[in-house]
C-alpha cells in the first residue's frame, strides 16, 4: 500500500511564498516616489505592455511580475473605481479602498488556489500636498503596507530602496525626482555589480500631477522624457480632451480610466508576459 504524501500547512505556505517571490524577481523593477508636483511612477520596461496605468482621477497603478495576472487586477480595479464613482460620488473613490480590495483578492488567491499570483503592485493617490499623498504596497499574499513617500518593487527592491532613501526629497522638482528614480533602477543589474545607464527607450514613466484638475494621470515619453532625463524642464504635452470644451461640472469629467482603456485596447492580441 502506497503512502500518501503529506505536507504541513506551514510548508505549503512557505513553498507558495518562495514560488511567488522567484517569479517576481525574474521581472524588471519599478519605482514610485513623491515629489513637489505629485507622484512619479517609473518602471524599467522594454516592451509596449504597460506596467504603469491610471485607475481613477487621482489614483495610479504600478506593478511588477507576471503581466497577465497584474493586468487582470488592474482592469478589475478600474471597473470597481468607475462603478463606485458612478453609483456614489467621484470623491468616494479612494486609493485605500482599492488597496483593500486588492488585498482581499490576492489573499484569497494565495490561500485558496493551487498557484499564487506572481505580482507586487502599488496603488498611489496624489493629494493636495506631498504630505497628503498615499502609497500602498500590496504583495502576492495580500499583505498591504503604507509606504512613506517612496517605494521600489521587484527582485532588487531592497537595494533600490537604499538609494532612494538616501536622496529622496518631497520638495524636489520632476527632473530631480526622475534622476533619482533612474539612478535607483540603474544601481542594480549591471555586470559584476556595476551600475547601468538607462535611457528613454528603456523606461516607462508617468506622473500623477497634483496641479491638474480632474484626471491627474499623465504619461511622459519621447522627446519630453529625453528632455527631462537631460535635466530639462517639464513641458506637459496636450492630452486627448485638453483642447475640448469644459466638462459639464468641475468634478464630473466626461471620460474615465475605463473609457480610455476601451479606446486604447489592442484588438485580438495576446497578453504576453512582462
């Protein structure tokens, strides 16, 4: 008679944690930090698959790990935020509520399914001042942490966080904050521990601009990103809808992250991995 294999619940949890951490470590890192004008989100990304996105008016999303898994979480967060904003009030949609929802989802997946999600995500909400900004880290097992102004995600998060901690300044302007984020990302991954120089083509960058009304999320790419990396000033490019007439009410924009998601969604494409 064959003996049945037995593993203690503690061993199962340890195995799941190790599996998820190894999967996250295989991807490239991301950094989120506050600065004078808002919240900066930077990810090392050589593909067109987004690691950084908008969830709602003043709320952003950044993730590392398996793309198809964090993309499904992002879409669920956008739908939840949009439905709550329509059913109640746009001001009732908060980063904390979305972080709590992600915590419950990832916690249930980790404890009840055979395979945990290989993801680590950040929910960021920009406030009227740097002191009012909120950064929430949600890990693969549903743990949530309120981060103090900056955070790094990925396999080299600890080393990158050390660089950020030394020079992070909430009163810094955008070029200075971006230089620090790029320095942190470039401090790991080089041959024999050497640092790397990351260019615009290797980065995905966006900000939650506290000086904008309505939707604060803004991507920075192309010539604008190259100028910032060279120490130039931030020159926001007009976004879709900026030149149109005013919204019906100050706090009721006519578009949302969900509508932008649908308009920009690729047709019949595989999700791939990141």
